[in-house]
């Protein structure tokens, strides 16, 4: 709909102060980068970059200057005479991005542009696109299923599910204050632990007492009936905080800078723990888990966050 390829049934699409609902796609000042590179295989990199300007009747001297400037920004100036088949995946994606940049659009639309790249190249291109965004200062709308891309690249994230907006906010707003279990599970890696609450009752002054896997967990008072306790793996500890009961360690993953523990609580609920540094609990060992009440999340039977 933003690109003009789908009709808008209700509401207004504004680019700046201009209403775009009936404006033809070619006149909206939009450039799109696709998941597949969509390059012309028979054209050189130079011709791929220049083609849109040539069809728009831009003078040759200006085309030459804009191609050279775009190629320099993306560090593809040494590949201008190559055909796409002679380029790596990352180089092809740079050309695809260059084809969008050269038009000097008002808005960039990125449709999962990194999903065809290998893991190392995705990280590199993620950094490059973020730097490019700051350099050009052009609004970019970026579709991704990769929450790491969303967290690291976005100023604002819109989380969608089945065509509905679940939550809108900055990456850290969504990380720290998810509106529901869906957002809480999408943002953050490894994924948030969701533990079933067996009982809830009033505790000491301004407090509540929850029963989770046979353990009593004191939390500050909240409104509503909690069905699920959410705790991120990086917010669990083996040393101090609120006791969440014991976990049997099933698997240990040593990542160098951190350690991941996979295990189960006394009632069989699966838990993932992320510890800083190189820890080495034995497989089969029983460890006591602790959490910080400030980083715990509570959800009702409908999955909505309780405050």
C-alpha cells in the first residue's frame, strides 16, 4: 500500500504532508529493495544502477555522477563492469540497495533484504544498512522476521501478527515492557521463559505470592489474575535474587562470552538460563534459580501483560 501496488480501503497515507492514496506508484518517490536481488542478469552493475535514471530521461553526465557516488557509498566501484553472476550474494545485495539509493527517494522499503545471505554476511550488511541510513537520513521501512535485525536496526518497531498491530515502540520499550506474550516471546534471544503459575495469593504489605513449580515467589502487588510468569534467560541467576526453585540441567552450551543452560523445573517446565562468562555446571546437576522482581513479567489467561 505504501508503494502504491495495493489499494488503500480506509485511512490516509501521508508522505511528509502530502496525501498519497491516489498518487501513482511512480510519482510517490519510493524505492524498494527486495528479498531476491532482482537484478538484470544481462546488464553490468553500472547499467543496473543507471537503468532507472536512463528510462526517466536523466542527462548522461548526471547519471555518471550519481552512479559513481552511489558505488562509492556502497564500496562497489570496482565491480561496475561486472555482470551479476560474477558477484557474491553480498555484492549483489549492495547493487540492489544501490539501485534504490541512486533514485534519491523519500522513503526506502526493504523487504527482508538479508534473508538470502549467510550468517556472517547478514551481520556485516546489517551494520552497513544502519550506517547507510544514518548517512542518507531517509526514512526506511524494513520488514523482517529476524528479531535481532529489528532490535539492532530500528528506531521504532511495529510488531504485527495475523495482520494486526500487537505493539509499537522503540526496541528497548518492547524488550522491557512487552504488551503481551507474543511480543515478549518475539523480542529477545534466547526466547523468554514462560512458566505456568499454579497459585496466587496476597503476600506481605504491597506484595503478592505466586506458586511456580512448587516454589513460592514473592512479587510486588499487581492488578489482575496472573497465569504465566515470564523471565528472560539473561535475567536468571544461580546466585542471588528471588528463588524460583531448582532446575535439573539437561544441556550446557559454552559460547565463550556466555553460557546457556537448558533444563527443567521440578514440575517438568522447560527453562533456559543465560549466564555471563564461562560457567560449567555438570549435566544432570541440580541448581537453584534466582530472578529479580524488576525483570519479571506477568501475563493473564489471554496473554496480556499485567502491571
